[in-house]
């Protein structure tokens, strides 16, 4: 089995986890092991459900057509993510609007999850963060499933990478590289998704 597409999916699906980890590392907000595991579990469940939806949709198409459609969806999601990076830079130059969704606000300012100001993300707070991260990746899971990625292997990699990216992001958040990595991580994610889509299209 070729694990490269699954590897690329796991990276792109957990880039937000990486940037969240960086943000917490900068602000010295701790994420305990249980909270990290809960985030990974909810992300994995969300990936599974979204990929099941994609698999159901693919049953109404031929294998080759489903692969093309899934690949095209991934490419569109990747392009949208890359464009979103530039749009977000423009938005950050303006005053943040109250109309922004709670999901977007939690991803842009993950420290908001620490509602009690304890400098620690507890289980309840991590569940809200995990939901925001999961909802942000629903389309990616659907597209990946239609494109032909193995559901169970992909879910497993998503779970593992979720844990690792938060830990790595938190560690890097305490270094001078944090701002640079946090700034370009979403752009890298979009590019990786495009590469995944192109790879699956010609695979």
C-alpha cells in the first residue's frame, strides 16, 4: 500500500493543530496528555465520519470517475486554503469583525479556549477546540475518501499526527522560529493539499 497520500493528508489535516500548538507554546498555555488525546480522538472520529460520507457518495460513481472528482475536490480545497492565507493577511490589517464564526475565532485565537485563564487547557476546553479543528477538515475528509484513500489507515495517521503536531508546535512555540512557522503553516497546508490532489488525479 502506498502511504504517501495518507501521509500528505495527515500533515495537511493537522496543520491547524500545529499552529494551535505554536500559539499555546508562545503564551505558555499547557495542553495535558488527556486533553491532547481527546483532541486527537475527536479529530479522528470527524475524519472517519467525513470519509464515510465521501465513500457513500463514491458508490454512485465509477471508480475512475470518483477518483477524478475526489482529486479535483482536494485541489479546489488546497487552492481555496492558499487564497485564504492571503485574504487573512488583508483581514488582519483591519479591525476584527464580530461576525466571524466561533470556529474561525478559535482557530485564529486558540488561547480563547482557556476561558478560566488557568494557563492550562482542560478536557472541557479541549473538546471545544477539537470540534473547531474537526469542522475545519470535513471537506478534506470527504474529498480524500472519494479520491480513494483508505479510511482506517487515514484515520489512524490522523490520530497519531494530531498528537505529534500539537506537541511539536508547542515545543517550537517557545523558540524564535515560532512566528515564522506559524505565519506560513496554513500556506504550506494548502500547497500540500493541492499536491495530494494532483498526485491522486494522476495515480
